[in-house]
C-alpha cells in the first residue's frame, strides 16, 4: 500500500536544524512542505495503519496510541526548540501533498493570525495536588469509649479534611493569580481524575500559562520558589511546551477534503 502524509504542525520557515536523532511516527524523519509563507512539518506513514478503518482500530490500542503520541510529541518538542509551531491533532493524515496544501490554503489566514499572536512564546503547565493523608492526625485517635466519643472524633476528622481542602483551594487561587500577573495569558483546565492520571491526591489546580520564551526562566523560578510554601501540597511545573492551550485551533480543526483521518490528542 502507498504512504499517506502525516502532518505534525504548521509553522513559519526556519533556518535552524532539528535534532538529528528526531524521528517521527513510524520511524520516518520529519520533512517540510512549503505553501504561501507557511511550512507544514510532515512525515510519511503506511496506509495499512493510518487509513480511516485501521486508524480507528489502532486508536483503541493503548500501547499503539501511546507510542504514536510519544513520536508525535518528540517532533513537536524539537520544533518548539527552534521555532513557534502550531501542533495539529494526533493522527492528522492526508492522502498526498495536494491534500495538505488544500488544508493550508483553507486555513491560511487563521494560521498566520495565530502564529503572529504566539510568536516567541511557549506554554508552561502548573498542577497542584493536595494529599488526603495530610489531613489525618499525626497519631491514631484513641478508640472511642462511647457512641458520643465516636461522633466527636468523626466530626473532628471531617473538620480537618474540610480545612485542608479549603486551605489548598485558597493556595491554588493565590498562586494562579500570581502566575497570571507574570504571564501573557492563562487557561484553567478541568481538574484531572486521579484514577485516570494515576496521580495521588486531589487535583486542585490544572492550568496553562503563555509566557514569552525570554521570560521562561524567571517564570519557572517563580513556581519553584513557592513549592515549599504548603507541605500538604504538591506543585508540579511542566514545560516549556508548544502553546497547545492558546493556539485557538479547536473550532477550526476540521481538515480539508483531502483528509483521511484526524484523532484528538
């Protein structure tokens, strides 16, 4: 079967070379396809895996999906180190270069506007997790001597939990406000489900911040500086990433007529 064109991202032309060891999905090194002052970063993938029907089956295979997502992200990370990419969704695939160019033509104005807005900026992620164990008493409570003692101890435990969650939410609110003052834009995401994310504790802040690349070090230092302020909380900083949360492409993420398949990341 013939190969299909896999599109990782859209960006402006750039001179810097990508890391030599970077390979993309299915092991193919990424290439460039130019169109009207834009570059599509593309690769070739086998039709037997990425045509519509086999792709739908693959997306239910968590091992395959995870490996494909890692390869996709490796290309985006390499691009982020040298330019400002607009990442497309995982498994955005077209039958040929003509289909890719048709998509770029259709969305040209949107791509240029977004690249102007995000040029020289990166995304940082900040999560705060509150550990439920922190609300437990240092010593095990004495065995209740009566029903009244049991109810009293239960009220105390419930109060300790409520106070801990309230404190965690206040800290998250203060930190978010501080980080917003030091970022150009911010997005609050839905709290992560600990069962799905496999992170311990309750997620009380899940946010992304748009920061000029030149100010990234100072932003990271700001977050690192508050990590020890609350012993019951775990503050996690990730990035710098391509500005996924600020690209604003979701509403305009329908591919052109030449598209074979597109799956949300």
